[in-house]
């Protein structure tokens, strides 16, 4: 059986694991946003507009 100090240590470890997981989730989301924007602007750069105000088709 755990004594009171062991329970606190386990809660602290669980809290640390949750903190790391939440921070990594934020970083992964930001990285996905940056990659998506780079791809979108890359596609925009490849499109050709044939006449001013045209749709590029």
C-alpha cells in the first residue's frame, strides 16, 4: 500500500506527464498550421493570372 508521500509523488508525476502532453499538442498544432500556410502560399505562387482582375483560369 502507498503511504501519503508516495501518493503525492504519483500525482506530481501524472501532472508532469499531462503538462508535457498538452505542451506538445500545442506545438504540433502550430507546426501543422505553419506547414499548411507554406503549402497554400506555394500553390498561390504557382497560379498564373492571364488578365488583370481575372480568375486565373
